[in-house]
């Protein structure tokens, strides 16, 4: 990620984060549309799940300047996700749902450059959470 991409992600997250539950509804609706089988992984209240998602994204976005500090937290999250039943191929649907959600929420602000920046952030997250993802994106 370039410094410009980090700045762009932080700026767009500042606009997306206040959308709150709208982000949750859009994201999970799209995720389950892309891969209905993923619904089985979500057993708790979806509002609480959405808050967890937004919190995680906020931590990542705010930590992009010091990514090395995020590595252990993301790796631990990845280990938990394996225990929940997340598979390697699930990361692609999550990426697609996230980028789609940001496009829907931010509209014209979510430019091609913003999309590329968020794709780079997601790649960092996925590669850190899922070591086998690193070999796919290399």
C-alpha cells in the first residue's frame, strides 16, 4: 500500500463508518447473495456481528500507518475464523462484498483509485489472517 492509498482509505472510511447499520445490512446481504452457504457461519445476532465487522475495519484503517502492529491481531482473528469454519475460498466473497458495499455507500466518492486502495487493504488483511491466501495473491 502506498501512502496515498492509506490516505484514501482513511478518508473514505471516515465517510463510510458513520453509515453504521446500513453498512452491515448492505455487506451481509451482498455476502449471502454471493455465497448463500456462508450464512451457516453466522450464528449470532447480525447487528452485533455488524458492529464487530465495523470495529475490526476501524482498527485496521486506523492502524495502516503501523501495519506491523496489526499483524498479530489479524493473525489471531484469522485463527478464530478457521475455528468458525471459514475456508480459503470464503475470503474472495468477503472481498467482493466489502468492495460492493463501499461502492453502494459512498457512490461517486468510491472512485477507481479508492477501490484499488481498499482492495490493497483487504489483500493485506486476508494475507495476514489466512496464510494460504498469501500464496494465491503473490
